[in-house]
């Protein structure tokens, strides 16, 4: 007898969490029920799917093959439901999106307008850093991923949706505020508050300075754009952040962008998915929405781009 969809769904959850207990929590089942579904699946397929080394669970080779097949099968069934709903004039189904944390400043606006126009859609939004989004993208875990420029070498389809300029921020009373065309060497003598390793923002800033033989003196490393802005306001140093993060503080004049030669560093937001993936009806519609409205949503938050320094 072939594997059932229910077994595949349970198996994928265990594989994702590497834990029966956490899969049981996610699926609102008991742990023994999850265990028995996986056991039955193993019997049907004639292969052990997991092995335990120490306390950790690992997928066996057969388990890895089953992950790919299970994802394809469940995606195909979901697409079928969406197409049928579409035939009735209803756009409904699930939209799974992973975004880098900096995209949270404009993406919710776009999701809001999309969900208003398509009330039957359920959205699962994962907000994390660039490294994790890239891992999810290469493992085909979401319908769409939104991040700064996708690195070459990944076999994905990537489409630009908006500008994403990186700026250097200082507190309004910092001595460099108001200076024109500040050389990068001068800025690199100031203490910097940087995002965590794995962040696209940090990578872009470090690359810029490294290309000029400079490194940024790090005073502190923080895993959130909001915490970084508060640290700059607290006088702890300068920061390089996407201009999208500035909507409120920029308007209030607490934070200023410095006029550093080479900045704003012009980057772009892209939406991406693995090449060869069959996009669902809903994902295709959301892609169109992103391409049509992405730039306007970004500008609604932080003003036209690349504009004059914020707060000046
Ligand atoms: P981050 O990515 O939120 O991981 O820093 C943002 C970007 O790449 O611009």
C-alpha cells in the first residue's frame, strides 16, 4: 500500500523538527500517535527513515529521498486544491513566505493589501536572517523567499521588487552629521554596532569596507535592526542599516544618515524560488503583486529612493 498523505505530513514535521515531541506539538497530536505514523510509513516504504546518534535524530539516506518525494506530493495536492478553488473564482490556500528580518518594514503592507483582495488566503510568514532564508530557499521550504540580492551559484529564479539602499546612521548630535562626502576611512575609525553574522545587512557593509582595505571596528553585535537603532540613539556608535528601517526615527530626527562617499549603497530586494518549482496559483498572484507594488510599499515607509539624507 502506498504512503498516505497524512503519514507524509507527519513525517515531514518530524524531519523538520528532528523531534517526535515537537512534531506532535505542531500537529496537535500525541507523541505516540506521531511515532506510530512514522513507524507505519517506514513499514510501508520498507526503509528506516530516521536514525538516532546520541540524542539527535538524523534522516537516513532513504529518509532524505522521502523528504523530497513527500514535499512534491503534498505540494501537488495543495496546488490541485488551489486550482480547483481558482476555477470557482475563489483564490484560497496557504502562502508560505520566508523573509529576511529587514523586509519586515515593508512586506506586511504588501501582504495586507494582497490579503484584503484575497480573503481566503492563509499566510505563514517566517522572519529570519539572510543565512536562514538562503538555507530554506535551497531546501525548497517555502513558496517564496524575500531577501537582498541572491548570491550567484544558487539555482533559483529571482526577480527584483524594489530598491534597498544601505545607509550609515548616526545619532543626530554626532560630530560627523552635516559633513559632506565623508571618506569611508574616516567612518571606519568610529565604533560600529553590527548585525549578527549571517545577516545580509552586515555582509553588504563589511564587503563595502573590505573592498577598500578597511574593517569596521565593532563595539557591539546585535541580532535586530530595532535594537541597533536604539543603541545608536544611546550613543554607542554608528550603524549600517537598510534605509527601510528608518521610517519613524528618521522623521523624528533622532537618527541621521551620514553623507559617506559610496553611500547609499544601492542594493535591491528580490523575490526568489528554486528553479523548476511549480508555483501555486496563490504564490504566482503574490509574485505579481510584489512586482507591481513593491517599490511603492518601500517608498511609503521610507520616502522616495535614493533620496536626500533622512531627517535633513
Ligand atoms: P538581513 O538582510 O535582515 O539578514 O540583514 C537584509 C538584506 O539583505 O538587506
